[in-house]
């Protein structure tokens, strides 16, 4: 899947090398590694000129804040919920919101000892590692996306609504065939894609007639 995504990006940049790249994903480490080394099919000098912005999905960024609040003030506590609501708003609207949150959480962690401090340090580290990818106020000002809802909706319409119907069971080959065709149709690339795919889907057909079998040319 990663190879396919990289190939898609390269085909786009072959036509539109001036585009800006927005790398929007959750905070999973493997996603970060892949996106940090995404090859656009350009030479080193040309790729260095491409504007690239890495963003952690806003809802996943909020999860990091909530986890830290729950560790510090207690899961489900009124204090935790109130602090999370305040920091979540600050994170989205204040240009220095992420720095403020880290400072606030670091102060709370410094007052703890023992195992509780270790747990809170871990939660703070998870948030700090995403710091440079959570400048949501700046993204909003630059009219950049900060949520992956569009991608998740595409997963639902492309895959779930077709392959997860009642009673359905799919093998890898059959599911991939449906998914491939459905993806090129929904992305308005049917004519160009079919030119590349047709040889994989066309098979010779033998028509039995009274005069004897006749083999039809699949390309006819």
C-alpha cells in the first residue's frame, strides 16, 4: 500500500511539480517514517524546492492532550475534563498553544514522584514528539487541512459500503479486484486506468457453435 501511495504521488508530480505537499496522518511512528522519506519522483534539487508540511490529525492530537490530562488529574475526573477542554481550545486557536500546553504539563509532572511521574512523563513525551506537527492555529491561518475526516470518509465509501455488506466474505484477490476498479471509478480516472488494467481483467472466451469452437480475441 505504501508503494502504491508513493507511486500515486510520483504520477501526480510528473504533471504538477509545483504542488504543495500536505502530509496529514495520525501520530503512529510508522506513518511518520514513511511520510518523512516519501519520494516524489523528482531529483534531489527539485524535491528540495517542494513545499512540504507535516501535520498530525487534529483529533489524534487532542487524544494526546486528553491522555496526559487523565494521567495527571485522573481519568474521568471533573478536573481532567475541564483542563482538557481548556487546553484543547488553546491548542487550536493560539499560535503558541502547543508550547503553552507542554509547559503546563511539564510543570504538573515535575511535582510528582515515583511511578506516577514515570507514567506522566511518558504521556508528555508522546505529546512533545508531535509538537512540530500540531501548529493548528497556523494551519488554519494558511488555509491548510488539519483533520483526516475526508480520508476516513473515503475509506467508508470506497471500501466499507461495498465490501462489508451483510453476509459478504472476500479473499485477497477478489477484494482487491473490486477495490481497484471502484477506486478508479470514484476518482474519475476510469478511461486512463482501464487502458493499464484491461489486460489483467480480459480473458479469452471460447464460444461453442455447431460448426465447431471459436476463440474470441479479448482485445476485439
